[in-house]
C-alpha cells in the first residue's frame, strides 16, 4: 500500500472516531502563471470551530482554469472528507546530508558543520540559478546520505514513496514544512523519523495575514513529532 493510500485510510479512521466539522471558510490566493510568488504560495481551509489547515499551491499553468473555477463560498458547509480522499496528485558533519527540495536557509549551516550536501530538485532551472549549490535531479544520490530532509510537498505531490525507496535503511529521514500539519502515522509507518509542520492557532489572524501577504508565523505554532516518542491516537477510541 502506497503512502497516499495510507493517508486515505487514516482519513476514514479519523471520521469513524471523531466528529469532523464542516468547512467554514477557504482562502485561495490569486493564480500566477509561471509559478506562485513567495507571498502567494499557500492556501488555507478553515473548519467550523476554527481548526485550520495549510496547503502549498502546487499546480502547472494548464490548471489555471480549474483553479479559478470554484468559488470559496461553494465549498462552505461541505465536509472535508470528500476532498481529503482526492489527496495526493501525481503531477509534475563528516556526513552526507540529503535535501529533497531546496531549503536555502540551511545550506550554509550544513556547510559550516563540515557535512557534505546533495540537493534533489525537480526544477532544473534552480541548478542553473544556484551554481554554487550541489543541486541535481538524480534521486539515486540519496542512497549515500545518512540524514535526509524532505519538503512536505513530497507528500502533496505523491513523490515521497519513490524517494523513500532510494534512501538507505539506516538513514534518518525528516519531512518538514507548513503543509505537514497532520497526524504523522502514515509517514512513521513507512520509515520517516521526524515530521515537522505547523498548526494555526488564530485562524482569523492567519487568514488576514495570508490575504494581505504578510508573514504569518506569529499566527501559527510549529509542531514536531518523533517516531520514537509518538503514541498514535487512531486506535485509542
């Protein structure tokens, strides 16, 4: 069973154990052809009661019409399960550290620690833009890495299954990013060691910041789940 299917199974378990409220509000930034600018890369969905989820905008230009077709008001009152089951599209220090996705703010930190670094990126243009950073599209390079840091987008675009198959069984694997604000059970089951994300603590302020293109970190809290200390809630009810 693939990772996408594990997440779908978890959705069913949660719905059987908890009362999931309907959608109350949706924020969708404008669609930009050629890639979303940094201040318009995330959407948000708010459930009745204030629980809020974050997702990265990961769409090619060909999907502009489909993105702009639904109106947020058409989604309010509907239940998140019908959308969750469509989750996971297939679109396009003396150590070796692997990055899947460019975490540019960490590159110098890793280098100063004396570690070697390899960065796996699907966007070939980044290799041309950053000539001094070891960026490659060759996923097999992960086999020699002892620690691997993956962007949460690898779950969203359904590429993490393939990535994990190229990692050493002894590698310490982390999946991090704002979109990783979910229960980590499926990721831990397939070998991921750490899942770091964000949860929204003030949905009204968060949506305001998104719409006004402000930094929204203050309206969220960082989360960090570790496989060796995590106790699932899915089978406890």
